[in-house]
């Protein structure tokens, strides 16, 4: 196999292919990147039986062929090459990668042992890439990082006729966002749901965020449920997580009359400052009164902190204790100058319910987006 490619284009393609590979794998062959040189250019692929990535780029191919090479090593080499065309030549089990005066010799991996890259065909819908990336960034932060309960390490996608909603939870908070959906070639049927690993979606959001539109397809093959995302000659497939997702949408109240409105940036900065004296896993005390909001932290005997923030309160005065990082995750996902914190009720009048965080376009006007973040210091679900 022999080809020459633009250094930047080749480096970006290799980086994309290896981005979703696990840092460690029990099968070394799955750490490889498959490079196929065809008459029309190059196809670079990676696959670890759960997630695959594939991209096509232009290249001057002198000799077609297929080769498997260590993905992360090739990505490191390609990113540090001088600004000149990359030349790639294989001979027997050796690969020579040269660029300008730099030259590397690598050993190829047994390509015949590499698994087949999944192909997802059939009906597909479209989502605006920028909206999708923003929604993923807002919601995925609430997904659990505890592999003991795999079902909540994912983000549930729910597709209806004209909308795609994303929801995630780790039992302490729930994040939801809805965006426009173009059904494309998909035939309108009942609501479609897919549970996608949060880490995969986060990488997708970063990669495809400026791609215009993203094509989304879901398929069942050999008892394997797969979802595919395609944009700019790049495709990522992911095995869906199996299991029953908890019915967390029902936790959101239809209406809340008791709430406070604050400047988002001011609340974020105050929370970060006051939380400096807290011990790990401790909560901040938030007192909402007609005079504003007071944040209090009681850390060790040597350190306490207190700060006030302007707030407009509607309803009764309320005191809640919240973990600062969980609160900050919700606040930083609110893409508006002001934020509304609403106070829900429980059957126990002495126990405050979860707080609901939503955007606020002005001091008296709710935000136009559909982002909602529900946070409670105690478990929402048991």
C-alpha cells in the first residue's frame, strides 16, 4: 500500500478515529486503526465491539490496500509531523510514515483478525448539529459515572414526530433538553427511544458541533441495537445500553409558583467562592428571602464563609441545602443572563422538594429554551 495525504487532514482523521477507543483494552488488536486505501481516497476506522468511528478523506493513492496500525501511536506521530505532505508505505509487516525530513517505521497488526466495522443502514432523521451539541453538553453532565448501574450511565434519546429530547440522571439530579427533529426518511410511528453511553455522546457533541446537520439512524442487527451518527463524511456507531430507564420525567412539576430569579454569572461566582471552605461532599446552605439570597458554608473550625446575592423572590421564603458542584453543573448549562430556581413541594411540609433550574431571559421573563435541571440533595429515586 502506498499513498500521500495532506498532513493536517490525515492527522485530524486519525485523531477522530482513535478518540472513542478505550484507554486500555484486553484485546490489543482493538487499539488499532484500520486504514484502507482505495482508488478514491482513504477510509480510516476503529472499533472496540461497542463503539466504532469511520471517516473518509482525500489522498493520492498509488497502491491500494488495507493495514492495521496502533491508533494512539499513529495519532501522536501525525500530530507532531512537520508541515508537509505525509507519505505512507507498507512492505510486508512494516509501515513507513514520512513527512519532510521526519520518518517513522511501525509494525502493522494482523488485519485479518480485526472485527468487521458495523454498518447501519435504513431510515434516518436529522438534527441541527449546533443544537445537538449544546443539548448534549447540558444534559450528559447529569448522567451517572457509576458502572454498577449501567442504565443510568447513558443519556436517553426520545424521538417523536418533530422533536428529539435528551434526558440523564444519576439519582441526585435530572437534566432534560428538547431540540428540533427532522424525521427525514423515518416513517412516523410510536415514540422511539435509545439509551446511548454519555461519554460517547459527549465526544460526538464536540466532534460534530459545527457540522450543519447530523444524520441519526437506529437499527437492530443480530440482537445488537445500534445507533449511528453521520456528518461531514464521518460516522460513529454505538451499541445501545439495554435496560429499563427510570421514569424520571414524571418528577418534573407542571407548574411552580415559588421561585427566585438571579443573575447567573453572579450566582456561579458566589457559589464557587463560598464553597472554598467546604469539606468534600458537604452542602451549601441557600437562604432565599425578600431581601435576596444568602449563601453560607460551615467548613472546619478554622473556616466559614458567607455571601449575599441579589435575588427577586416570588412566593414564600425558603432555605435549601445543595451540593455546590451539582448546582454549578446546572447553572453553567443555563445559557442565559438570568436563572430561575424554583422550589417544589413534598408531602412533608418540613422537607423541601427538589429545586428546578431553568433559564430566564430577563428578570421577569422566562427563557425560551426547553432546558430543565432538577436537583435534590437526597436521592430522587430509590
